[in-house]
């Protein structure tokens, strides 16, 4: 079996490796096929693909789109998207503009809580066009407001705490249609991470499927092994395929490492099952 990882981040959004550094790291971890799925931006795909081709590693164009569904933030991963598709590009540009407006409001709220200079500080950590809570979190740690990234999200940037701003992201149906319009497949990201009860989770799967979603992450760096089984059952119940991804953001983050994902549980259909480029790409792998 080849090692596949269909969820990861670079400096194009909130990861700490550049796209080519990330590909080199993944190769070193024995990954045969990977997708780069930066938040709301396609800007790293060309560089990552070139780096992957250089060492014969399989590469899949990806993106992780921020979506609002029933007043909750949900993430939808697009795989095999076309980065040249204008509808997808326009949708993501609008989300990034919204991120900037939100960042200004977050900084104003942090100001009120006595944390000055956070907009400039966070922008200093954002290397490209995406400004996210992660960049604010790095600033807050550097300024001594929290001891590490994990503890930032106990004191700041989450509902009820300084720096949290409710935000309206793209509609789920729009995000799915941009992905599909560009030739990609829409994958519900880390369904185990949304802190919603079972009935709401079922409603999410049903709505996602009805809107044209085709897969959900079953094995994820954000899931416990127990949840692999839960979501293997759920994808089958809703007629979805199964995906697998670490959600790696770089060594400084307490995320799952690359190259260590469990195989998909038996009985679910891999999202990559009839991708014509697989397993040829995996066979060609020569990086590690
Ligand atoms: P945003 O899309 O700007 O709301 O930022 C969300 C990003 O912040 C996620 O993609 C994670 O990388 C990071 N993040 C959010 N919550 C946590 C958490 N509790 N622990 C670690 N990272 C988090
Ligand atoms: Mn992130
Ligand atoms: Mn996510
Ligand atoms: Mn992610």
C-alpha cells in the first residue's frame, strides 16, 4: 500500500513550511501521494507540484474552504481542483477579503482587552494573502500572552474570549459548486472536530451530500481512532467516499505528523479509488 495524505498546509495559509519545503518534508516522511490544501488559497499549488514532480512524488491539487453552515464554521476540502478556474478563484478571493475585515475587527477587540498592535503583529506572521487566527495566535505567544499555540485557544480567539469575531464565510453549497465547477471533488473536512451533537452531525452529512459533496475525511489528524470507525460507518450510510489527511501545519503545531496516518478502515470507498493518476503516481515515487 502507498502512503497518501490529502490534507496539509503551507506558508500560503497558516502552515510554517513553504510549499516546496512541505513537499520535501512529506517525501522524507515516506508519503507517496499528497495534496496541499491551504485555507482559501490556491497560490502554493504550482510550486508544490513542481517540487513533487522533481522527486517523482504524487501530487493532488487541493484547497480547504471556510464555510458557514447553520451559523457554524465548517471546512470543505476540494481535491483535484483546477487552480486556473475563474469561479473558484473569485470565490476564494472574496473569502480572503472577508478574512482581512475580520482581522481588523479581531485586532480592535484585542485592543479593548489590552493587547495592542495585534493586526500588524499578525500580518507580520502571514507570509502571503491569507490572514488567520493562527497568525494572531503566533503573535500572542511571541508577546507572552500565552505559553504556546494550544493555550492561546483557551484564553483568546474563541467564542466568549478576546479577539473572537463571529464571521460569515462562504455558503456551503457555493463552496461545493466552485470545487465541482473546477473539476474537483468536495470533501467534508475533519467531521469529528466540530463539537456538535449526533443529530446535528447527521444533518451536516445529509446537507453536505444533498449539496453535491462526494466524500468526508474518515482518517484525520483531528480524529481519534474511535472516530475512524464512526466516520467509516457514516460515509457508507450517506453514500460518500472516504478521505485521509493529517492536516499538518508544520513542526511548531500540535498537529498529527505527516507519514503516520492509519489506513482507511475496511469497507469504505477511498475518494481516490478511480483517480486515473493513481496508483501510477505512487509507483513513481522516488523521494524518500
Ligand atoms: P481561521 O480559519 O482564521 O478561523 O483559523 C483557524 C485555524 O486556527 C485552524 O485552521 C487551525 O490551524 C487554528 N486553530 C483553531 N483552533 C485551534 C486550536 N484549538 N488549536 C490549535 N489550532 C487551532
Ligand atoms: Mn489551519
Ligand atoms: Mn480545517
Ligand atoms: Mn486544515
